C-alpha cells in the first residue's frame, strides 16, 4: 500500500528488507514487535510504524491489535490514544515511579545489569509489560519508565515521536534523543535526570 500511494518513498522493514534507500522519506516498519508475546498468546505485542524525513523522525504509530489500542503522533501535532489526546503523567521521583521492562535477563546480557538492578531498587514497582507496549504505557500516562537494553531501528522508530509529542522523552542511556543507538528508555522529562544518573553511576 505504501508503494502504491508513495512510490518514491523508502521502506525499511524488519521482515522485508529495504527499498529506495536514497529517498529522503523512509517508512520504518515492524509488523510484530514482541514476537515471543505473540507466540505465547500474550496480548501485548504491537505493530510499529515510524516515518523519518531527512533523517528526522516525524511520525510514530504503536498499535496493539488484541487490545484495540492505537497510539499515534506526528511532529507538532501531539499524541493520541484511540483518537483522544494523551500525555505522560507527571513523575519526578524514581521512588514513586512504575518501571517497565521486557524481561529480567536481557539487561545483564547487554551490559546494563547493574543499572537494571538499581532501577528496580529505586522504583516503586517493576513489571515486565514490555516491548513497545511498555513505551506506549509511558506515553499514555499509565507507567513512568520503560527501558530496552537492545533495540533495532524498527523497534525504536516510532518511539521518539510518540514520547516527544506526549510531553515525555525517548532517548538512549546517554541522554541522546535518537532511534539509532541500539538501546533506549522512555520517561517524563522531570524523571530524566535521575534515570540518567543511574546509568552514569553504574557504568
């Protein structure tokens, strides 16, 4: 459908490779984010669409089909959940925060074990409602922090726009707002300094 409507646009897809790589407009697609959840019947998997123009993320979509939750955002247009405006909730203290992750093992595997343990110790509650759905929980004011120790570009593509337009932030563990670092977390901007301090102090 993208090819039919926008034949000169590029496509980066986890399942189908790349097309028109030199185009200034790139659609970045992940048909099923949370494959293990999908395989095991857990309804927290999502479909992800990000649009990047001149290397800047400008559109993000996170769709959880089983839950019928559709979160979309565009640069300067705000973020919505099922058509209604949504935003991160105010949280400026990790001791009051709910912390999401995909699982309890991957952070250590990729060198973030100490940071992960510190975040569990410092936050009010931790749950593994993870993958992109965890980031959507933050963007829609239902969670405070979501961390992914490893992300491909198709995992991260919509997250920066969605979180930014919802009044929060998606960035890597050094605080860079990018979809290309290979890791990332979502939170409110008030919570950001404390989260970055955890990553800095556990290097």
